[in-house]
């Protein structure tokens, strides 16, 4: 039986779309294709792809390439750099926010010094989101800056029970913070690493079953604001190499995995819609254009397989998992952009939502 529903098309504020000097991994066209296949209206791109989005020429190059290549709407983060780029912040235009990497990961944008972090917090214009990679005690370091500067901070890919506890307390204190979690931390644990090998390696890494359960409880209680993919494709050859890079793709599997939680009675459909669509729209101040939705069959059930993925990397850490829920169509601004099999618009259809 098919149960068809229209849900507001999704917004993912946490993706690494590649292209530019990493076009061998993926391109803006290939990964926005994965996005519309996954039911997304818009995706926001992180600044760690070379050339890092940490000065005006690099930002202009990325804006031009996305304008030419994207098949869905999009946003771009500016990145905090160790080489103090704060002088740029006052006149940076066209971005969805600032990204600060406070723990090490793919690329070299790490800001480990608390004094330097404070300079970035002080310089970034108020009213525009700061998105942070912060793990373990670093969450407390960033909360100290939020307390001091009162600038809206979105904590990306939160993965432990302890981090959830600290951020729950920060919300109770009235700090302007929001929380994102990722499907890989909800569905996989460190116990899966022997099977997954390098396909289970990402930052933050997979955690314990206790941590995973705390994330689900925080989804159910309403403490978590967003389910974001942290879509970070690397090629099969790179993942199978002696030194595999951190990161997993997720744009095509996030909605099916969350709809599977609805089918299992773990979350309501309304809650999932808040987590993947309504909340990111609200937090980034976006008004959805008319006729921007995904048509979903809640009852379609299938196994995640390389053959049903459309992004460039061609693999998923969720291969072999049975899911409920298939995106049949994605509509943006009254145009059908995805028909369940292919993209129906030209590269360049997508708009920057932060002009
Ligand atoms: O696993 C990750 N991969 N975590 C990050 O923070 C960055 C990402 C990437 O760009 O590959
Ligand atoms: Zn990321």
C-alpha cells in the first residue's frame, strides 16, 4: 500500500559539497542532485574544501561555481582561519553564517586557541549564525564564548550523552544555542566499526550505545533542534586507501532513516518535519517559497544499496539497511526538480538564499 504525503522540502545546514579543488570527490551538480533525490530544498556548504572559504576571492569563486552548478537552493559558510581573517567579517556578503572548527578534522581550519576563538566571536556580526564543530570539553569552551558574546551558536553533529547534558543546561540557562545531530550517530555505534571499516570513520567518530540512546531521547524530548547529514563524500578509492579520510555521505539517506523511525513509532512525523525542515528554516530566518515540498511514500520499503544512490561517491555507511519511506518527487518554487529517478532542471537552477 502506498501512503503519499507532501512534506515541506528539507533544509540541511551541514554539508560538504566539495567541487572546486576537490572536484574529483564530488561537484556542486552531483551533490545537489543527491540533495533533491533526498527531498531537500536547500543545502548549506562548509568552508573546509580547498581553497578554504576564508577570504573574499575564495568566497566569490565558490558563489560563482554554486550559481552555475547547483540544482537546489543553497547557502555558503564563511570559515574562521588561524591566520586571523576577522578583518573580512564586517563586509562579507552572501553567506549563511560563520563556521568555526574547534577540533581537528578534514582540512586545516582548526582553531584550538581559546583567545583566537574569542577574537572570531567578537568580530562576527551579530544576528548571523555561528556554527561550531566542538567535541567533548570544547563544548564548554564554546559555551563560555556564547555566554560572553550572546551570538546565536549552532552546535553541529553533537554525539555524546555528556554533550547533550551540557547543552540542555545551556538552553535552560537561556543561552542562544541550537543543537544538530547526524543519522550516523543515531543508527551506528563503535560496535559497527569492525564491519564498516573506513566507511564508519568520521569526525566526531561513532560512539557507544549509551551515547546513541541519549541522542534518541533528546530527539524525543525536543532538546535537539535539527537532524543534519554532515554529508562529506570521499571517493571509494580514498576510503579504501591506507590512510582513509574522515567523512560519510548522507543527503540521500537522512529522510528515509528518519521516516523509518516514524514507522517504528520512535518519533512522530510532525517531529521529523520539525527536525529536517521547519527548525532549520526558522533558525536561519528563511521563508519557504510557495510549492516547495517533497512528495513521499511513507510505506515504500527497500534496502539502501549503491544502486539506488545518486551522489558522486557511490557508497553509504548505511548499505544493507532496510528503510521505510521513499522520495517520489521534489518541488522547488513550483518546479518539479526530481521525479524519483532524475533531475528535471539544469545546473544553475538553484538560488543563494542569503543574498
Ligand atoms: O567526518 C568529517 N568529514 N567531519 C568533518 O568535520 C569534516 C568532514 C569532511 O569535510 O570530510
Ligand atoms: Zn561537517
